[in-house]
């Protein structure tokens, strides 16, 4: 039955400029558009204790203009040619992208050149103070004042030691943001925003030769920073740690997180199949048990972060009215233990792999998403070619692989737990 899985292919070419910039070109002439994706190997994991949130704050600052492109001009130039742009920050990376008609690809490259090579002259205290306020307000709206908003932050604090770079939230802590200085921002930018710490992907209506020539023309003269990557650490001290938070919510919700092998490993792939088998679709183990059969939960979900230092496997479930969190936890634990002790069927594994491939195909549906996937693989796995290898490795997963990773990694001793319960009427939890 595994032979029915047709190999997935994502043709591309890669090259590295003398200054260290890695360039990936994926040609697709279906539509006259090009996605320009620039990813820096720097995220919240590259911050330090006391300066959390710096990577995300710097992303905000880098939308405020540059030496040759004043604030507001960036968007105006792109809108004039029918282009779009955005950016984001996560644990292991920060990315910026534009999607433009193919005749405007040089505009997008010039704008990213400005961001990489001509930002520091315009960075000043006023700009920092404005964006610091924006980010602090974002933290209040998205995390502190939103139901269940601080659960994941607390979960990571329990899962990792205080000095582990995955223990703090990407948005940072408010006292750290308030303490951020101009020197902090300049140092982080100078260290990480350089060609030898970045991947440029051109995806769409652009040829290999044109893509490499344009990359060299716009970025080839920028200087490398000699950046030193942060030492990897897989250490964690979850040890069954748990806490309860009161929040202004109507139903209890439980959050489990486990530190597991990092993205790119065979074990990570096996865990991803387990994640789908547990909670993707009405026939999945957790949905069938908690929602359909026993009517204990109104929703249940799993996730597996494709992170570099350690993977993060999560399980979340929201109780139905009248169901307490302890009863919900027992039910979730029983399902996980059934897999660890009794295994899974071949049919379940094949079904989970099919659903994984469905989502893979959806994630590669357009050139913008393909550009991001290629950039991420090149950034955290050192090769865009690893993406295709990973996509096709799922077809080799067996039932015993899924049982083994459940036994090895989803034990109580390896878990951090946050339980959010109704309460906290006057103030947000924190």
C-alpha cells in the first residue's frame, strides 16, 4: 500500500555567493509572478536572558524605512507594481518576503538589499521607542488580555530551563522590552542581518541563471558579518512539571508539551505521523475517544513544531461543560498510553500519512509558500534539498515506529503541563 504514495518533487537550484549568502531558485512559469523570500537564521533563540523579544522588535523596526527608502515608501513602491509584502519572527528565524509581478522582481530585491545593508543609518531612539510601544501593546492584546493567552508562554517556561532559548516567548517579556536600548538593537542587527546568515529564495517566473545573476547584482557586494551560531542545546527539565492558571474563560483547557528530537530527524517524522494519528480528523484516536465516544471535550488538537534545537510536541484539549480538567487529563493519558503499550494499526498509519501529505501539498500550493518552505529547510537544515527528502520519508514510516516514539518521548516524566481554569475576573493572569 505504501507504493501508492507518489514521490513529491520540488525542483530547485542552489548556489552560494562569495559573501556567504545562500541563494535558491525555484522556477515555475505557470503565472508571471515571483516570490522573493529572505530568511535570516536569527530568531528569539538568539536572544539572551534579560533581552527577550529583541528579534521580533527588530523585525518591526525594519519596516520603518532605510537609508535610501524612507518610511512608507517601501509599501508605496510595491503597491504601485501590484506587489505585497510581509515578515515574521519565530524561534529559529526571521523572514521577509515580497510577491511581485515578474517584471518587478528587481524592485523587491533592491528593497531587501536596503533592509540588509542600509538600515542602521536611520535607526534612532525615537523609532525604537515608537516600535517598543507597539510591541508591548501587541503583547497585551494578543497574550495578556486574550483568553488562554499566556498558557503557551507558561508551558515553555516549564518545559525548558530558564536559560534555554526556547523557554521565553518570541514576543518577549514586557520588562525586557522596556529595558531594550539602541545599542541592543544595533548589535543584534549587525551580528545577524548579514549575507552569511541569510537565505534568499526566488520562486516563480524566474530562470536559474537570471535568479543567480540578480542575487549577485543586488547582494554580492554586501559584507559578511562572520556571525557565530549559538551553541545548540537539547537539554530540558520538564520532569512532569505542572501548574494551574486562572483566566477569564468559560471552560477548562489542558496543555501538554514534550521536548522531542529536532526537525529533520527520523524520529521527528515518526512523531509527526503520531500527531496526525492522535488528533487529525474524526477517526483519530483523541477525537474519537474524547469528543465522539465519551463526550468529554469540545475540541482536541496536537502539534509538532519544526524547531532546530529540539522539537516541541503538544496536545491541547478543551473540556465540555461540566467536565473537570482532571477527568480530561486522565482521558488524554489513557489514549496516549494505549498507543505506547498496545501500538497502532497499519491502516491508522497509512491514513495518517495520507493526511500529512494532504497538508504538505496544500502548503506547496503557490510560489510564496514554496519559497518559505525552501528557505526554512535551507536555514535550519543547511540545505533546501533536505525538504524533498523529508517530504518523501513519510512513506517509509511503519506502525512500530509510531509506537516506539510514543513510548520514548510522550511519558509523563518528559512532559510539562498547564491547566487553565475559569477564574481571574478582574485582572488578566500573569
